[in-house]
C-alpha cells in the first residue's frame, strides 16, 4: 500500500507534494507560535510588542495567529483536489483490478499523509525560524516587575523566554498529520462507486445557505455582548467573530451558485456565460477556493471598525504610535493571508483547466477564442470572490460595531474606505491569480486533449 501510494505521489508531481508539505509546515509553525504565546507569564522578562506582552491583549493576538491557519487549511484542501479527475480514473482502474472501496480511500489518505507528515515534521523548524526572525529580546534579572517588556520594534512577536513543551509539539504535529489524512480521505469520499466508471455521479442539489446559522449566532452573540448579558470578555468577542468567520466560509458555495444563476439569466457575453454555467453546474469547488476571501474580509471589516473607533477619537490630539503600529501589523497580516488566498484561487483555476481540458479543447476547436476561456476563468473567480469580499467586510463591521461603536463621520469614512480597499485588493488578487495560470490554458486547449483517454 505504501509503495503504491508513493507511485501515486510521484504521478501527482513534485509541485503538488511541495505544496502539501509547505502548507502543513507553515500551519504547524504558526500553531506552535500560538502555544508559546499562551505559555507567557503575565509579566514576561523579554522585550515584546505590546500586543503580545500585555496579558489583556495577548489572547486576541493568539486568536489572530490561529486564524492565520485557516487560509492554509483551505489551500491544502484545494491542493488535494488538484487533478481530481485524473486521479479518479487511476483509482477506478484499481477498483476494476479488484481493490475494495475501503482500500482505495485508504490509498488516497496515505498518498496525502506522506507529504503531510513530512511537512508537519518540518513545522518545528518553521517555528524556530519565526522565533529567530521575530523573537523578543531577553531582559536581564534586574528588570523591574512594575511594567511589561515593551519592544522597540513591532516585529518582536514570538516569545523566546518560553517555548512549547515536547509533548505539546508532538501533539500538534500528530494533530496536523491526522487532519491531513482526514482531508485526503474526504477529497475521495465521492469516488469509486463502481469499478466500471469513475463513479456513479448523481446531480447534486444546490448548496444551501447553512452558513447563515453561525453568522446569525455570531451577530446575536455580539448583540448580547453589547447588552452586557455575557459581559465584554475576550472569549465572548472572539466566539462571535469566529462564528461569523466560519459562517462566511460555509456560505461561499451558496454565494457562488446564486451569483452564477443571476449572471446566467442577465448576461449575453460568452465569457460570462461560460463562467456562470460552470458555477451553476458545480459551485462547490469555486466556493471553497474563494472561501478564505470571506474570512479575510470579515477580519478586515472588524478591524476597520476598531480603527475608526481609535483614530476618530485620536485625530484631535495626535495618533498613538502603538495603535498605528498595531493596525499596520494587522493590515500586513491580512495582505499575507490574501496572498495565500491568491495561490488558492490559482490552484483552483489549474484544477478547473485540468479536469475540463477536453471540453475546453473542444470549444477552441469549434472556434471559441482562447481569450474567451481565459476571461471565463477570471469572471468565475470574480463572481464568487467579490461578493464574499463585500459581504464579509460588512458582516465583520456589523459584528464588531455591536461591541465597539464609532458614530462619527470620520469613523464611518474609515470603515467605508477599508471596505472599498478590501474589494479592490481582492480584485487585484484575482487578476494576478489568472495571469499566473495563463500558461496552463494553452496546454488545456491543445488539440491533443480531444483524444479519448
């Protein structure tokens, strides 16, 4: 079984294995950083930025660090699905040769698990690299106990005086490996119902807006915090934000389907019709690829309200460097997360071209310009990601404004400005993703793909 999994792994390509390992290594390293933050004492004896040094702010910083893992996990799932149609044909051949469905699914899990294990094992090295680059400076024993260890730079974010214990490191690595294996098994859960075909595929029902349930719970929790029923503790606020973020992720396939249906009924442009038809036929892959955009937009909208509350009040008497540095750091992390999401959108575009290469080659052979197919990829990502960017920003702003309100005109302009910036940056990320995968389009539309495989 291991030998066959290695064959499948080599067939998938070195790039796919590298993406597996990279995603899990970064996720493991970030989780180890979060554990190190939690192990800090109330008065750390090292110079750290206030967001990490102060106990009242540390919980939110740890929560934000864990949230950075979400785009990586979504990207990992997208990488697992890369080349799904080709992999399913190979698995169908194994079924025809006598393999049971259980053995085929186990093979898929082992194939992913090998790369994930290597990546998770490298996670502690990523943590050490982050610690070396962004570690706090140790303070001497004469350091007073009346204050916190403030850093001279906003880059001192990773504790160096404490570290995850050996059992915490082993548990995290094992947990990430288990999550990767489960992801590999989930990616093949609809595969191989019959050895005589890839699977007995049925028309799947349209996605349901189940994500509205956690979004509603998050907004209700935020309103309850405002009323004082649950207090204004960090845990309640983080729970409300997490519910809204998970709801935005869960709503992504439904948004893709609804926007695809609306576009198909209202447009006559070929590229948009192709994009809308693909979203109507199978909206879930496009929704999953753009789901991280909704999560990032929720955080962006929430941070915009906090910026408005701080800067609208500070504008008359000058800006506190701590707040300026903190929000610049948040915006930097959001841009990095969006960079990961851009990679996810690019991977989905490659997956779409690989799985539909025969149909795309047929369209080109029938006279469809290649530029129309390229534009259809861009429109498909745009139709899904931009509504999520707008809706997520608004949801995040509403959720946080229920806890931390700013009623000034300056504050409102700050919130609206960041929502517009979020949408524009998302649009730019889509353009970059489609531009990056343009070379694959020529291969997908080559006449050789018209042959029966």
